[in-house]
């Protein structure tokens, strides 16, 4: 969803949704994106970022960390670091230079996510449209805070939300960027907490970590 539409419903979340600009990268990330080839082939060093984009391993990689019968959330990509998250996003939409400052076209200081979201780091990328990436340490707390903010501000567009991974979330001023991150190759899903959300048949609507929210690959600006 575009930043301006989010501002009307979730002021605090605009910083997050400003994350993914209309980045049109050519490369398609694989399980080894952001890590070295030896780690991707199962020779991980078992370090603190093992199983993330920085250090994927054969049995704990970005797409292989969850069992085949794992939940939709368990199968989402996991970044580990801001650099890894930005590289991943850049594979689908422009995010080749990430910064800790939003620049003049980015979200305002007062739109940053509060403590309830457990955000540990925020990054901005993109040129004409700003893309915002946040890393968070508690996914359930993040989803709870997102739902509360949506309810507080009236919900807004029932077909929008925020794109999430296991430990990071992305938002953009560009609807095209948001859609690009939901394509099957990306493996990300949108957190939607609208009570009236009812996607067309064929789109995913999986349980999120918080009751009343779902993870979906459907988005309409």
C-alpha cells in the first residue's frame, strides 16, 4: 500500500510501509542470497546468524528452515541483519543503497514505530519512492502492535497491510514495489489485520501469530 494511504489509517506504520520503493531489480534471490556459497551448500559455521540471509545453511536456510508442514510464518525468509534484508529486497524492487536516514522524501521522524513493535533497526532505500525496512526481535509483539494501530485508526483499506518476513518488515511509497515483494519467488507475505479482508479465490489467507490477522499474498492499493 502506498505511504499516503497508510498515513490516513496508520500513522505510526507509515515509516515501515515507506520502505519498499518501486525497486525493479532483475536478480531473483535464492536460499543463498546475502550469504556465501559454502554456507548455502550446507557448510554453515553455526554462528549467530545461521539460517538467515547472511548465513544460510542446507538444513536451516532462508527457505529451508521450516519443516514441510511448518506454518506460513515459519516459512517466511529471515534476514538477520539490515544489509541482508536490503539485498533481499533489492532482488525484487530497487533497494541497492540502504541508509539509516530517510532523506527529504522519506517518512517523518514522528512516524517511527514505537517500542511496542520491538524494532531494533530501521533502514531506508530507493530513489524516487522511499522503501522502509525494519528489523524486529519479537514477531508476535510486532503483529500485536500493528493490529492495535490499525484498529485505533479505523482500519483503512481492507486489502492492504505490511509485507513481513520472520524478523523484518517492509513498506513502500510505491504500490508496484509492494506487489513485487509478494510474488511467489520472494516468499514474503503481507500482514493484514482488517476484519473485512476477503481476497478473491486462489489467494492465500494463512493464520498470523495474532488472532484477527492473516498472512496473504493478495494486495490491492
